[in-house]
């Protein structure tokens, strides 16, 4: 399949190659601000930051994580941290889960579209796409063997999230179908992560501050 993504001028090529790194840097700054406040020990300032930016930071980071750009911040850790340290009620837990689902689905859909429009070679040439050709062949095999069901199944399991986003795009899966199946798998994943975190905290000693 020929690439449909234009290379454009030098500025456009630079943004295409390195723009995702700039976005990841912004996510680091945003998350680092909250971490710095917590380390300083200013509880009031930390809580204000969480109240104002917590869900926005979660959304932005999950978009990048869904697009496979944030290997250092997998959502295996993001949702447990959010439900334990940011939210304190059932509506808050639900809001965090929904924000995570929407963010991750948007990120995956962006990568899906790049695969669908740009093709395999386009992605393999990008410095931000850190999936080797051998690994991509393996993920292609998953999609070829199991079909569309592997999209929600992989999204619902640890360490396999997003792995078949590119194969689904290369196979020209329908947009609405990918969105629905991707969101379903992510909803299952984030829900069981949140429930596991809340279940675990019940068994922590009272001396551990949560």
C-alpha cells in the first residue's frame, strides 16, 4: 500500500518525526509539576493541582500512551495511582476510568489512522515508532489468526495493550469498528485495574497513608 501521508516541507517533516517527542515532553512537565509538589510536602498545593489538573493530565498522558509514545508511563500504574491518591468517591473513580478510556482510545485511533493512511514502511521509518519490524510481524500474525476480536482482547490484558492497533490499521479495519472494540477492551482493562487497586488498599496497614 502506497503511503498517503505527505512528507511536506522541512518544518512539516520535523513535526512528523519529532512532534510526538515534544508532546511527550509536555506530558512529563505536567506530571512532574504534580510530583514536585508532592515531594516538597505542600499538601494543600498538591491537592489544588490535582483538583485542577489531575484528570486533564490523566487524559493527556493516556492519549500519548494509547498512541504508544509513553513507554515509561504505562496505564498499568496510572489508574491505580489516580483512584488511590486523586479520587475519593465512586463518581470520581468512574470519571477517572472514563477519562482514561477516552484518552487511550483517541491515542490508539490516531496511531490506527497513521497505519491506515501511511502504511507499514511509513511507521517503521519514524524515530518515535519504537516497534521493530520483527515485533510488528508477530502482531500481524495475532491479527491474521484471531481477527477483530484480538483488538479488545489485547487491550484488556496486561502488557499487550495497543499491540494490534497498527495491524488493524494496515488491514483497513473500519473506523467505527476499531473505535468500539478498542474502547471496549480499554474499559475492561481500566475497570479491573481500578477495582484491583481499591481491593488491595483494604489490606494495607492503617499506618500506610492513602
